[in-house]
């Protein structure tokens, strides 16, 4: 596990989430890019990275959102751990398979949040299925973009290294 990489992914996702959240309808959290970053860390570096990313990202997001601190962190920690376990048990190389994990993680995360809020408030508020499906769609699209960019990045770096080498050192057939 690369600690610096996990922390970087979480901090970038929190920054982008906080930056884009004010441009959404009413400033509400219609999407959860921190969750996408947590799932990415879990799938890339395993369940321990998912736990670490979920804890850090959830605590930061709870603090910035002004909600009960700890509910989002617990939900993201569980989600990151499960995503990391799925990533270690199954070979998820293609971005389409990883996106399915992100979609399932979004639904599971929202159900955990609703369940925890109902335990604290002692009142079942119900699940807003429409907004949950909208959030799942936006998170899935963002996850697809992230996984495609992350999958193509090593090829771009290798191509740049190859182009930096002088033309005399390359074999020319």
C-alpha cells in the first residue's frame, strides 16, 4: 500500500467535491466524489487502503458538511473495506467491472448512512430512491472517467519516456 498515494487520492477527491458542491442544485451533495476516491483506493491498493481512505475521507467530508461527525466516516470505511476485499478476491482489470463495484458501493453506502441516521434519531426516515439512483448514476460516470484515466496514464508516461530518449539511442529498422 502506498500511503502517500492513498492520502493524495482522498485529498484530491475532497477538494474536488468541496469545489463542485456549491455549483450543484441548492449546494446539496448530489454526488459523492469522496466515495469514488475511496472505492478507487480500495480497488487499487486493497482493503487496508480502502479502510484508511474511507476513514480520512469520511471524517473530512463530515467535518466540511456540518453533519454528525463519524457517520459518513464509518459508512465510507465499511464501503472502502468491502471494495478492497472485492478487488483482492476478483480480477477486476477492465474499467467496466470496476464501475459496477462503484455503483454497488454507492447504493450500499447510502443505505448504511440512512440506517445509521435512523438508529441515532430513533425514527426511520425512509430511503429516497430517486435521489439515490441519481447519485449512483453520477458517481458511476465519475468512476468510469477516473478508471479510464488511471488505466491510460501508465501508457502515456511510457510513451513520453520513449519520446524523451534521443533518436540516436533508438534502433531504427
